[in-house]
């Protein structure tokens, strides 16, 4: 056997060897992600298609037979006066709370990260503490803080001569009372997120900017915030999704009142599914919520994403 015939066979053998090695590496990678993919399929993919199927049916959740009604549930949503109100309330809440939470969290993160601030660990623990309590327990505590006559907040307002505000019983301000509670609960997550991202920015960039004559505001706006853009995007997108899914605080504090001024989409889904027994309407509203969140998240990624 000549070298002219041995060399092609050797190359073919090496090629098959590396192909098999690549297959083994891929199989190992798939084996590691298989548990997550199974959980993701069981708790996300399968429930989504089940909810999509339920949105085409009518009847109670535990009913043995649910008649197929097609798109009738979606048509009923358009004729339901509550649908437009809960969508408007949710949109108003999202537009109000997301910018406030992100901007205030970014500002507080800058303050905590400042070199002149001592006891940084203590402040990080303080801002993260509200996340450790359940939403129901937090809502119960805030129900006393926002009480109309003996509440702490109205008492403080009275000390400075401000009028009493009915935070949870006035339709004009009830949604903003919920906003206050959710701001207090959620801002800690965003602050910790921004602080962690700031620690990953090389200090040499800040020092170089200061040597070039940049002040603190210029360093923050020209270096730190642009480098935080991916984290800000994540914060905005997740904040929007969580805001659209608001339920616990509303259920405990106002149960959608007064006059459905604090009713949200998830509150609507819960009531139709478990109180009124109309699981098809609830599932259809869940699909509508998905169709609302997806384009908004896509637009946010396009606007705030890296260019």
C-alpha cells in the first residue's frame, strides 16, 4: 500500500474521529440541559397550549365536558365593558410604575455605590429586605399605613398641614396607592441589579474620564449609564412584565375596587376562572395579555438594545 492511498484514509479516519467527538460533546451538553428543558416544557410550553385550547371552550374548570365555542370567548371580551377597563388600568399602572422604579432605582444605586457612602452592605440589605416578605403580608402592613383616618401616612400629612387622602377608597387615587406599595416592594431588586452591574465596570474608565476633566455627572451619563444599557433593558422589560402581571397587592388591598379602579388583567383572569367559573373567558384574557406583553417587550428591546 503506497503513501498515496494511506494519506486519504488517514484524513478520512481523522475526520470521522473529530465528528464523533463533536457528537459526544453535543450529547453531553444536551444531557446537562435536559432537566431544565423538561421542566420548561411541563410548566411553560404545555400550559400555554392548554390555555390556548381552553380559550376555545366554555364552562367551568372542573366540568367534565366543555363545549367548543371557537373564537366566541374573544368576541365576548370585546363586548365586555370590564375588559377595556382592566386593560386601561394595567396600561396606566405600567406607564406610571416602570419609569419611576427604574429611574429611582438607578439614582439610589449611584448614591449607594458612591465612594463617600459607608456601610454599603447595610444599605444593600435594607433595600433588598422588602423582597423577602410575601406580597400578601406586605399588602396587609400597607393597609394600616394607608388607612384613611389612623394611617401613618395620613398622620404625617396632617403634621405638615396636608389634607387627608383616601388612598384605597378614592377611585381617582387608589391605583396610585397600589403603585406606592409596589414601588416599595420592587425597587430593591432593581437597585441590587444596578449595583452588581456597576461593580463590573472597570474603574480605569472612570479614572481616565476624570483625568480628562470630566465631572461626576459627565462620568455617570457618558460612561456608567451607557455601559449599563443591557442591564437597564433587562430591568425595564422585567419591570413591564411584572407590572402587567400585578395581582397580589390588588387582591388583598382593594380586590379591584373601588368601582374597579384598581382592577388589573390578572385580577380579571382570576375572577373569571375561580369566581365566575368561566374558564374559557379567563384563558382568552390570558392569551390577550400575552399578545400585549410580547410586542411591548420587542419594542423595548429594539429601542434600548445595543446598537
